[in-house]
C-alpha cells in the first residue's frame, strides 16, 4: 500500500457512496461490507489503524460465555457464527483455543458444564469442539501450576483467538485492494451539505498538515468511544451517550501457565471472569472493567488493577507472577452505549451493537465487539441502503478472504523474546502504511504488547531501519525515540 496513491485516489474520486469515520474494528467492518457490495467507500482514521480500543482486546473470538450468563442468547449466537467466519477467512491470524475452567465446588462444575453445553448447542454448525468435564488428574496434567487443594475437576471448552491489529491491517489491505480507500493519520473535521444533499467532508492529513474536502453521499460514524463527540462537533443531536469503561491486561511469561490451554477464572473477587491466555509466546491476563471519564488512547493500568489481577491469579495458581515479572501491560476503553445516562455498572451494559441515525445520511455504529465486526458492518450498510432508499445490493463480506503475511512463519527472530524476523519489519515499513515507530512496534508487530524491555532493546535499530527506508533525518529519529519512550512508560 502506498500513502500518496491512496490519497490521490481519494481526492480524484468524484463522489463516494459511504464515508467512514474511524479505522478500528467497527469502521473496517463497514468498509469491508461496503466494498463487498461494490459501493465506493472512503475510510479515514485520525491516528493509526487500530490505535483505539481495537488494539487493546483480550484477543478472543468468542460468543462470550459471560453474555450467556446474562441471557443474551442472540448476541452469543451471532458472535459464534462470526467467530467461525474469521477463523476461516483469516486463518493466518486466528486459531482455535482450548479453555479450561478449574472448579473447586462440584455443583459449580456442573453449572458451568450445562452453560458450556448450551454454548456448544448455540454454535450449531460453527462449533469448534465439544465442551467436556475433566477429572482432577487431567486438569493437573494440563495445568500443572493450578492449585490442587480442594480441586474437584475442570471444564474444557473451545473458543477462537486472534491478533487484533494484524487483522486490522490485513483488512485495510483487503479493502484497498478491492477498490476501497482506507487512510490513516487523517481526521474527519466536519461537513457541510451542498444543495444536492451531498456531504462536503473536511479532512486533515496529519502527516503533511494539509486540509482538503471530499464528497460523499452518506457518512458512518464508527469513532468508538469518541462517537458522541463527533456528533456534537457536527452540531447534530446525539440520541445516545457513550459510557467508557476501562479494561486492562497484564502480559507475563508462561511460567504460571506453561500449557497450550488457556484458563478462565469464572468468578473473581468482583464477580467477573478473568482469562489467562497464551499468545505469541507469553500469557495475557485480563481484564478489569472500570467506568472512567477521560477518553484516552492509552489509559494507565493502575496499581489497583495490577494487584486485582495478580491476587486473583494467586487464588488459582501456585507460582503466580509478581509485579516485577510483568513483561507489558495495556489498557483500552470499551465503547459501551449507555441505556440510562449515569449508569456506572459497565459490566451490565449490553455489548450488542446499535445503529443510530443522527440526520439524513448520517449514521452512527456503536458498541459491539471485535468478533462481530463484520456483522456490525453488514448491519450498518444494510440500514443505510434502506434508509437512503438505494436499490438493494447483496453483501459478500462473509466470503472475503483476508490475506497477509504470517508474522511468525520464519525463524531468525530479531530478539529471543520477540517472534518477528527483520524481513517482517522491512516488509511492513514498505507496504503497510507505517508512519511512526509506534505503528511498527505496537501494531504492525506486537512487540510492545509482548515484551516492553525487549522492545526497548531493538528500538534504536528499528528507528535506523525505518529512517533509512523512509529517508528520514536525525531530528525525526530523535523525535520518534522520544515519543516512543513516552508511550512505553504506560506499558
Ligand atoms: C479491554 C477490552 C478487551 C476486549 N476484548 C475483546 C475480545 O477479546 N474479543 C472481542 O471480540 N472484543 C473485545 N473487546 C471489544 C473490542 O475490542 C471493541 O468492541 C472494538 O475494538 C471497538 O472498535 P471500534 O472501531 O468501535 O473503536 P476503536 O478501536 O476505538 O476505533 C475508533 C477509531 O475512531 C478514530 N477516530 C476518532 N475520532 C476520529 C476522527 N475525528 N476522524 C477519524 N477517526 C477518528 C479513533 O482514532 C479510533 O481509532 C474488548 C474491548 C476492551 C476494552
């Protein structure tokens, strides 16, 4: 992908059918569905693709066992179907993952088994494997570090797992290759409607500071937690409000959980579930759920959250990690659509997506989750087509193969703790709309999420490689290093 060519195409196009605000999972779902219906689509992302919540997921492709407990059967069924679509359309970035729930009370064990059997039934033809009861010995064989005292057994079930921002960038390549135009570092500033009812959309290119205007017949606002600000900025009435809820994760070595299986801790001290999931050679522990006011891109993981996650691990594992064993940590904001303003129990708010019309031709796609990004896009485009009175067009987004390089396919890793070789970095800098060292180390590769210290060890080398390929000078290099070190403080 080439930035100048994409921008040239955006500027020279006569008029787009759909303009999408936001290059996270939701916006990419809209753009994917729109190109699959042969609509002309332009997507602008203010920062880098996936910089928002989209890069901060637990990396699960799931129906949501938790949503089942809340009785949200429709949401679970929809997500289970989408889980299968991602696994088959992006096999290089996703896999089937076994989860084990250890239980210490026999009745609880049967309760989870019944719930997960229902999960199997709801997945229907998309099932990834049968849930089953495991004897205590089998649990200890599979999870040698789990606490054995009082352990009665475990439940094994299957879900999916993926790499969120690699999927993001491969979606961008796919959409652009199919005729769409997705561009990063370009913000939506506002619009006027001309006398033909067409939107004149004002954009700012943050790489060269240029402002320009493009035309579109409709707009879909997929700005995640920022969606309500966009609506207000446009002078439209927001018929919704977003309650941001912070979810944090810790990344630790595989010492506590050396198995290929993930663990679901079914009830933490605050009544939530907590996952410990193997990913790229490390384990991710998460997540918390805390209502917040500030909409930051990289919220702090507080000491309380760290202690909460570590102490819940201590309840279930021998040899749990301590604070000094944390390799990285990250936090993201759930874009939950509030049903009642001021309701602050975010774990009770529905994860189902909503499509809200703010004005003729202006739609907001809100809430949802990564697993259902394609269906969210499908629903938004379907809604838009009907509302605009356009002739119906079939969607083929469920058939689109999302292809791209497989990050871990070769050896010669750049660092013993980072599963990428140098060619992968070079390929990415040249082809994947990389503008900063952060794009390269946090989202094209997942170095910063996997191991912060190792990432800092390769930082200078990678800045040099990038500067050479992109012909950048010493000032650029110093500035990139400064910005990255500042960001890395949060991880
Ligand atoms: C802690 C946590 C764990 C999660 N784990 C999972 C999981 O395991 N599985 C799962 O399925 N889901 C998971 N989710 C949910 C999932 O990650 C989110 O639903 C999804 O990423 C939201 O994507 P989005 O595109 O709506 O928002 P975002 O990713 O935030 O994207 C919105 C984008 O809009 C851009 N934007 C804002 N203003 C403008 C503007 N003026 N112009 C242009 N662009 C603009 C922003 O820069 C941003 O990139 C998790 C969420 C959290 C918080």
